[in-house]
């Protein structure tokens, strides 16, 4: 990246649980050190939803489950020089992808029609132009846009997030040791 100016960073959460963002915050006092190294742009941390400029590094958590996710991910790719899939949902679809072996119609009927608390008289599956259209399955981010780096884990450790960011900030190819990404 650059030696004299701060690196610009953006983050986004798609179809996931926000656990990767929580792991980011688990850096504890290293977050304070990170403030000296990056300028945070579009992110749930600062509630900025739209890009005001292109950024150096983007972190994505969550898979792609609806048309709004596709649109936001494509915008993210367009506005980030380096894009990192953070966690299992972004890399493989994660737990939300458990629905991938069940037809979408069956999932929607189970959620909105066949539940014990549903008013079976109505049995309506919500649909409106303001509600994102659910995709046929949950897609990993790399099936929608080009991803530069993958950081596995559910969630990845704070140390692994710190390592990949600081390596990139200092212009080094990210190097994670086995201990930072092992889950055995």
C-alpha cells in the first residue's frame, strides 16, 4: 500500500451473523493502533452506507442470498482495490447456505405458511418491490465478484484479521501461520 498516508478501509456485512465484525472488534487495543493506520469509510461501524471515494481494502462478511446483496457486493468490488472474503459465510455461504439443498418455494412456505403461529387463513408469502428478492440459493462472494484474499474461520480470529490488514498496509503479501487459521 502506501508509506506516508493512511490506507482506506471499508467493511460490509451481507448474509451472515455479524460475527466477523465482532471478531474485528476483538482486536481490543490493536483497534486503537489500527486507527493510526487506516481511515474507515463505508462500514457498519460508522453507519456509512455509500462510498464517497474508492478505498484501498474492503472486508466482506456474509454470503449472497438476495438481489440487494448482489448489488451491494458488485458496488463494493467496484470501489475497493483489494477485496477480502472474511469468514465462512463469505467464502462458502456458511450456515445460511444450509438452505441450498431445499427448493426456495419450500423454504418460503415453511417460513411463512406452515409454521405453528401462521394464520393459515391468509398463508401469504411476503413480496413487495421494497423487499429484496431472495435468490435460488446462497452464493459465496467469489461466485459473484473477484475476491483477492480469503480469510477462513467462523469467525476468523482477531489476530488473523490484524495480521492480514497490517501485512497489506505495509505492502507485504499476507502471511498467516497455521496457528492463526487452524480450528482443530
